C-alpha cells in the first residue's frame, strides 16, 4: 500500500519541465525544417516515449517507497531532453555522413540508460561489495585503458575500442571504477592519511600511504603520452585530488600534486611532438584556421554569432562545427540559444553538482560519502573541461558533455552515476531538502 508520506510530488512537478521541453523542442525543429508536422509522427512518438520513460522511473521510485533526493532525476531528465532535441536538430540537417540517424541512436541509448539508472537504484545495496573487490576492479579498469594502446588513433587520440558495429569508450567505465577504488582505499586509511610525523623541522605525511597518489600521477602522465588524451588525464587526476582533499582537508596535497601534474605536462610538451601540437593549436588557433586550428576557430565563430539571444532553435548552422554532436555540443547550444540559453545549461550543471555534494556531505557512511564526492566531481569537472575547451579556456579534449553529448558509453556511465547518487541519498542522508 502506498503511503502518503512517500509521494514524490516535488519530483513529479519538476518532471513536467523536461516533458514540455521535449515536446516543444522536437515540434519546433520539425516545423522549422519541414514547414508542417504531417506524416512525421515518429518525432511525436520519440517525445511520447521519452515522457513515458520519465514516468516509469518516477512510478518505480514512488511505488517502491524510495525516500531519496527528488531533484537529481528531474535535472538529469532536463539535460537529457536538451541533448535529444539537439540530436534531432542535427539529424534533420542531414548534411554530414555521421549525423543522419543520430537522433534515433541517441534515443535508444537514453532508454537503455534509464533502465540502467533504475537497476542501479534497485541494486544499490550491493555497492558494498566494491570494497571487497576494489583491487580486482582497479586491475580490470587499468587493463581496459592499457588496451587502447593497440587501437588506431581517431583525431589524434586513442579513446575508443572499435567493435565493428559500434565503438566503446573504456574511459567512461574507468572513471567510475576509480571513484569506487579510491573511496574504499581512502575511507580505510582516513586517519593515517590525515596524520603526520616530524623529521627535524619538517612535517611529513605518512609516505607509505601516499603511494596511490604517485601512482595516479604516473597514470595521468601515461594517458597523456600514449593515449594522447589530455582531457581524461585531467579528469582522472582531478577526481583523486578532490577525494584526497575531502579525506585529509590538506590543501598542501592539492598544491603539491597539482604542481607535479603541471610539471609532468610541461615535460611532455617539451618531449612529445603531438602534445606540443595540441597546445600550440590551443594558443594560436588563427595561425592555421583552415587545418589545425579549424575546430576551435569554428567554435569561437559559433559562440560569437549566437549573441545574447541566439539565432533561434533551427536557424543556426551547427553542422558547420566539427564533431558538433560530441566535442562541440555546447557551442551549438550557444549559437542557437545564445548566452541566455548557455547560462541556463550551466545553471543546470551547477544545481546538479550542488545536489551531489549536498547528498554526499550529509551521508553518514564514510564510504558512501567519498563515493558521492567522487561521482559529483566527475560530473562537475567533466562539464567544466568540455565547456572550457569549447570557449578556448583550456586545450580541446575528447570528453563529452554529460547527458547532452551523443555517445552510448558516456550516457550509460552518467546514468549509473545518477543512480548511485540517488541510492546514496536514500541510504543514509540526513538532509530533508527536496522532500514533501
């Protein structure tokens, strides 16, 4: 029997927004491109199926008596809806060989992701087993990443396993494995890592327990060198620094290890030509705007042409952007929705990150707390890296914008993260915000 106290009214009310967005967005895209809605019922079916998927998750959480956060899922649904509308916008253009059919493929991945989120929430109690098998998980993840060395580079980086009918990006799984491994390791050694001993006038941390820090620094450097993937290296390293700071509260660790990362990056810049090319292209894109600087210059043109209000959904030229469905999806949003639309998307990510940290800091279980901090760092740092690359704040990377960019591996990993955050919020959260 359903209890009145378990009705998720806040969540239900907020889910109206992504439902209206998918209906209005797909309708507008079709109207602008085709002039009418006749004989194009597949777009209506897509919107209806997406809304049905949202209601399915809501009913599952309600009927199962789930008492967790009521803001995470609506925010994820809204970001996912924005991504679906944009993929449909790119699909109707049909001017690039990789874009036609992209909307239906993304829709299928979204439905699979919703099922994965539901399963993650339902099976959340088994998360504790990750503590017992952390070294096995870590070894599996490292082997997945090392296997990329055998793959042919795509656009200068080795990020995917080519499986013939589809591509698989192991970095998306590896980032979640890293969080589980570090959360387990750091939670068990929380007191030791926060301690110190004196050698004369110097206060030193317990060096034997800092081995994972040096290992993480080494892995980050190897990712840059062999996989040519600055974005993943920065993401992996940032995750560890955030979790380490959460355990020790020592800014010294952050500054020291951050300095080591920058020093290693500079050394890689001096030694390896492909690293130097990537940085030089970032610093001086207009020296070769037709070749090496083509991506970033087109992104800057799109950002500038959007202005304050944008050209309007359906009236821009997102197909002029290279890799618009993955790396430059934010630039496409800025062009058609302008600065106002871009800030709205940024606001959604800020609220998502805020809720993630709120859930984590209110968790009573130390392992859950660290897992939540690590997962939230993934969402926040990954969003920053891709958006900063699009606006030329940092070099371009192969990282996707969570829930918005095209990609099955990315979507599934991000839905797992959302499911784990929901599970943490229900398991041992002390907060009452977002409930009725």
